[in-house]
């Protein structure tokens, strides 16, 4: 039985909630969510069975005319990711999306199923036409989902910005498909794999493909749509967009790199790796400056997609250096971190939705002390934050450890000073990224959940309904399970590259990598044993010293501390903001609100804005240039019919002269 095709049918059935009667909108919502849970479960089951028990055949292999649906091991990795996320986030949405009752909830449920359907269709497309149609449906449906709260001006602006940017990316991908397909027997992926494109046109195809997929994945400087679209969309939609849709861009680029273009050109991988590293650092740097919880997570997605693409680019560089047996470490790192990021970001966007549901705000400066009001949400958010900070016993450390080993392997194989300098640059960027990410999520979690309430919006906060907690809990369990037993996921993902002769990295001990000639081990068991030993030593030392702890109010010059005296999120990030002021270019504004006394007692307001570097230096000048050129055309639009007839006559004369000359 072909469960994959059955899942597509169930998704399609789920979209009919769009036309259900309004009086049954709650039933339509539950029906749509149940359809998405069942269909996503079938997708995850089919992909997992295919990866665990490879048969040498296709997971999906269906033809109708010149169009086809096909799925191999590379597709299956992303189908597994999509299915797991679809099940968990749909469970969460059963309760979360009830907040849209009376606000087009039937449309939301139907589009949700169509969004998942389009993602799966992209992953199982077997020809360029089916891929582009599915890709375009995914873009249009995600635009409608981002624009669901169209009554808000910022939402509409973010949705249309996303629409414009994603179509620019689609145009670049279409050009890449055309260049490769025009040098193949047909536009089926099987024929395109045997194309005879080479030289300059092959480089053009690579550049177009990378631009198109980098834009969709949010790599800098093509990321400007992402920090605006995620906060505008409903939280479960943001979770799916960040957790799954961004990874579909990695799938598409990998399809081009492995199957159509190849990886034998050194500078192709170099560009991917360097842009990934820059995106990783700048993404987390901007995340640390934000106070909007969903914008923090959006910029964090830029960071993590940068890490994923930097690992993939490292694999391309190793492959171009003819090191086919060890490039597998980098490609496996990219896939493992893609799965890990899908879980982490799905969890934290669901957590952000829960906090918004409880407080009515996304601004962490207005929160504080939420751990007392929302203990389960606080626990799940802590696990997600630890994972995004790459702390032990979480999945985040697994992917980043493999990525680090990829660059260490490249360093050991570097044969010239230039490449060694590049690897040093990679280590510096990864180090800065990891340290800044830790600070970013300590800041976010501490400001929102710890300390005292910073405003009265915390007073009405409450714990979430059962389905929302179940969704977050399942993600948290998977994050810890992968962090504690990483060998299962690593071996599954490594098996996709079975064409490379290398020993399995995952063992009961943890992960062992020796492909570069030196062994490196990541073992959660050893780390746990070290922690236990240190903990027992500290307890024994404290017990023998007779040290005691007395609880009392923090000394504050004879007064009781207030919530205003806590560190704010803005204050926490100030040292980093000052260190990178030339990049962030903060804009500060001080306003005197009133003067309560002639000599003292002025009430002030301090506003701080961190503009996006690429938006101010790249996109706004381009926008202004286009407006100026467009304004120049007003001179030829005089509104006079006789002038327009004259234009037509001139054009006819030019065409006649051209015809005579030819």
C-alpha cells in the first residue's frame, strides 16, 4: 500500500474545511487538524521505514505522461522531518487555533492542510514542471497564511514583502531549471541528471539555483522577508515555516548539487560555506538585539540555516578536493542539524504562541516571572533554549558538534595557506556564533520567565490547554532523546550517503569520527559521568566545610528591590551592541515627556532601534532607484491620445526600417 499517495489524498480532504458552513466552524477546524495529523503520520512512517530498511527502489515512483512523482533517500530525510513536524504542530494547533474562532478559522485549517500537501509535493516531485508548480503553490499558500490577520497593517506589509521576495527566488530557480533542462533530453530529474551543461553556463545555473534557494532559506543578505513574515503569521504557521519550509530550500539546493550540477567546482562550495558562516553570525547577532519574541526566533532561524549551509558548503569543498570518503561528515552534519533545528524551532515558536496566548504580547521587556504562572511552558521553553544554545544532552549540540568536526577535517586536509586561513575564519565565526547564541537565549528566557513581573500583563497569564502542552512536550522529548542517544539519527542520515565508503559514525558510546585520521568522540554518557563526578565532589566539599545558606531579601541600600531594578533585555545586550556598533548602527532617541519640577523629576523615554544593515544599505537604495526611474516615465505619460498615437506611428516606422535593413 502506497501510504505516501494516501497521505496526499487525506491532506486534500482536509482542505475542504474552507467551504464548510460557518455554523460548523469548530467541527471543521478539528476535522482539518485530524486530517493533517493522520496524513503527516503516514508521511513520517513511510519515510522512516524507507530509511531504516532501504530496498534499492524508490519510495514513490508514479508517472502520468511526462510528469512524475519520485522520492529517493534524499527526499525521504525531508519527508521524515515534514511528517514529524506536521503531526506535532497540528496537535498543538488543535487548541491554539481555536483563538481564531469567528476569524476565518475554516480557511486557516484548509490552508494548513494545503500547505503541508504542497511541501510534500515539492519533496516528491520527479520533474521540473511538477516541482515548480508545487513550489509556487507552497509560496502562495504560505503567503495567505502569513496574511491571515489581514486587518493589521504590518501583517499585510510583511505578507506582500514575502510574496515579492519569494517570487524573485522562484524566478531564479526557474532559470536554473531551464539552463539544465535545455541541455538534457527532457525536464525529468532522471534526464536532467545526465545533462551536458558545462563551462560558464554551468556556473550561471549554480548561481541562480543558490540565489533562489538561499532566498527561501533566509540566508543573508536575502533574509529581509523572514524577520517580518514570522511575527505576522499565526504561531503554528511560523513553527511550520521555520521548522520545515526553510529546510525544503536545503532539499532543493541539495538536489541541484548532488544530481544536476555536481560538486566538482571548488569555488561553488566556497561561496556556500562563506555565506553560510556570515549568515550564522549576523543572524544570531541581530537576534540578540530584538525584544519581540518571534523576531528573536526568526533571526535565530537565519543563524541556524547559516550553520546548515556552511556545513553543506564544507562538504562541497571536500568533495571538490576529491576527498569523497570524508565529505560525508559535512553532509551528515547538515542533515542532522536540519532535523534538530526543525524540532528546536518548532518548539520555541509554539512556546512563543503560548506566551502570546497567555499575556497578549510578544515583547519580552513586558514579561518576567512567567515560570510561576506557566511552569510546563517554561520547562519546554528551557529545553528548546538549551538546544538552540548547543548545550549537552540536547539535539542542538549534536548537529553543531558534527559541523565543527567538518571544519576540523577540512583544516587537516588543507594543502595551502589560503585554505588554512579560510578554516581559521570558519572557526572564529562558529565560535562567535555559539557564544552569542548562548547569550541570546539566556537573555530571552531569563527576561521572559525568571525574575519578577515587569508589567501587569503577567498577572493574567495562565498555563496552556492540554493539546498545546502535548505538542510542546513531544518536541521537547525528541530534542532530549536525540541529545542523549544521537547515534540513531546520525546513522539514519549518514546512510543516505551510502555511496561514500565510510564507517558508521553512530555507536552506543555516542558519535565517533575518525575519517580524517584522528579520532574525535562525542559521548553524552561520558559527559553525564563527568557532571555526576563534579557534582558529588562539590557536594562532599560543601558538606565537609559546613557551609550553610541563608535566604534573605537582596540588600538594596536599605530599600526593597523593585521589578524596575532588574536587568532589562536591552541592558543585557548592551555590551554586545557596543562591541559591534559599526555593524548594528543603533539609532537612539531620548524624549522628555514632562517636567514635574523646575530642577529635577523629569520623566524621560529612551527609544532604541537596530536597523537591518542590508535593508538600509542595499534594499532601500535599490527601492529608491527604482522609484526614481519609474518617475521618469511620467514624462511620456501625458494623457493625450494624439501623443499616444504618435508613439504608435514611431514604433511602426522603426519596425519597418528594421525589417528593410534585415
